[in-house]
């Protein structure tokens, strides 16, 4: 059993750290105040070849695994970029895995190189206002007319839609009633598309949210969007199965980012505790300060081990669902607790923007909520791992 990284993985982490050093805490603090997508950071990642880290070499990618992709995302978040930086490139890493696996050679050649070299940005349009985590309850409908589909509906919490050139869209192509009449499962009613983001047919409304202002979140109103047949990924009615291939990598990457964010918050808190003096002594000499920080370190270490365990399983082609979900749960909780403790360690100054930990805490809510709730993770583990009856 080896818990160390390879020389190549260490070199990867060091290279990404050097890139991130050009985008310091003041850069991310400014975007957190003013908003606006971090185009300079995205461009630097593209020029460094990082956007295609898990894409096939034949289309310009590096052909590496989710382990390396998670290491990339962990390093970005840990640099202090947090989820503002990680979410700017997150979609590139996992989002188009269904296209990689189920798209035609022509589709891979058409869609992937522009994403890898940074010429295009994509968004992931799955969730809807009335469906939440119930993907089979999606209502956005794609009606086929010859060689085109006409799509209408709504999507919610769609990141980067303000700047996206394309979107990976999951839409219904058969009604639940039609499926039931034909004796088909509910999963047979959804189809996956990767198509241009036509703003003449898609209204984008940005959601004013708690944190991560640099990377927009939106509600989409789609009105008679025309999608050519050649933009359909795989077979009609197989979209639900295709999209599952992007979910476990997403959970692993989110977990890696949560751990990285918690670690940079913990590092800053420990540094502050070692310097701040009250009543003539460093506050870091007090066990009331030391012990919570030490507990957060232990929790983050345990969560990080789950991340690498899940990535290892995925890259070996083994079932990764339980560990990917467990990693997301553990990292989300540990990352948030670390950020919360960092704020409390700073005392009143933890509430001040200049110390950055308040931004970290706001962003740390993201991996607790998304892309799947902690409650649903626990229900999944109870059913799939412990063999208990399905509860949802």
C-alpha cells in the first residue's frame, strides 16, 4: 500500500502551484467583490494544457486520470483561489466525459479541442426548478422534427451560463405517460445533447448568491431552441445512463476542491494564531485555540484519503460510486468546519474581508450542498452499501 504521489504527480502539483501564484488572494478578493468571470485564470490554465488533463490525447488532451484531475483541482483550491478558481475550470475536467465515452469520433473531434485550448466554454444544463435532485423528473422537452430537435423548458443553478459558448443539455424526449404505455422504464425518456448556447433562444438570468461571485450561477429559460441531430450524444432515450458517467468524477473533484479550500483556511488560521497576541501571549499557545485546529487537520486528512481512494477506484475501472459519494460528503463537511474554525480563530478580524477566511467560509457551503445533498449521499450509502430499503 503506497500513500505517496508519483514523481509525475508531484511535478504536476508544483507546476499548477506556480501557475496559481500569479493569481494571488487579492485577485480573487477583487472578483469576489466586483464579479466577472476570471478569464485571465481560465486562459492561463488553457495555455498550460490543464483544461484537457482528462481528455483523450487524440483530441489534444493529456489522457490522464481522475486522480491527476483531482490533484489539479485540489491544488487550485488550496492556492487560495477556492471555488472561485476551481469552478472556472471544473466543467472542462468532468463535464464532457459522456461525450468522450459515448460521442462519435466526429463529435469528439468537433467538440473537444475548442474546449481544451480555451476557445470555447461550456455549461452543464441538467437541474430544473421543480425537479431538484430527481433527474427523472425533468420537464424540459426536446421534440424531434426530422433532423432537428426543438427544445423548450427551464434549467436552474447553471454555472458559467453567462460566458458559455456551448452546453451539455439533458432533456426529455418522451413523456412519462408514453413510457408507461409502452412498458419502458422512466430512465428511457431522457436524451443528451451538446450544442451551441444560442442566446436568441435562451434567456439567462443570473442568481445573486452568497459567494463565488466570480463564477456565475443562473436560471435558463429555453424557448424553441433548435438543436441539430448531429449534436445529440449517443442514442435517443439513453441520456440518463450517459450522464451518470460524469457524476462520480464530479463528486471526486468537488471533494478534492473542498479539502483544498479547508486546508488553505486552516493554514491561514494557524499562521494567525501563531502571531496574534492577547494578554501578553500568542493565542496559539492556548489549547482552546490549538485543539479545534488540530481536529480540523485530522478531519481534512481523513477526507483527503477518501478522495484519493475514490479516484483510484474510478481510474482502475472499479465501482466508484460509494467512495465518490463518501468523499464528497466527508470533504464537504470537513472543509466547511475548517473554514468556520478559521473565522473563529481570527475572532472579529475573521469577519473582515482583508483576512480572506470569511470568503473561504462562504464558498465552503457549495460542496456541502452541491452537486448532491449530504442527506441524499447518506441515503445512497444506506441503500447501496448497507443494503437497507430505498428511502427516496
